């Protein structure tokens, strides 16, 4: 018998992006295609929004950036990161890894 995904920690996926970024659009497509096939917490963060200045300072020249983290009890694990160009399969591999993290 194989354990179900429900027994694993849930993955949290954040896409750091900005408007007018072609690579960001491609990255978003890869993540949303995976999200259609399997559940995980997904959010997008526009680094150009005034309230996200701290992220702009970190990722202004690197978007798109993807953080994949395991949701552990009351906190998130250290993020595994993908930069610039990544495939749906690369995202899925990190989500799998995060979900196997013990809580």
C-alpha cells in the first residue's frame, strides 16, 4: 500500500514576478499547469508593488523566481528556489521534495 499525498507536508509555492515580463508569463504557465493537476498552496507576488519593496530589493533583476517550501506546523521550511527559466517538471520535482519533508 502506498501512502497518499495527504500524509505528507503540503507544499507552498510562491512565484515572484512583475508585469511585462515574458519569462514571468512562461513561468506562470508552467506553475499553473502543474497546479491544475495537483493541489498545493500557490501565490504570486508582484515585486514592483510598493508593499513588496523588500522583495524587489532582492529579486529586481532575477524574476521570475519560484520559492517552493514545505508547510510545517506553524512555519514554512527554507525555500528551494528556481530562477528565470524552469519547466513544469522541475517545479513538480521541488513540490514532491517539499511534500516529503517531515513535519
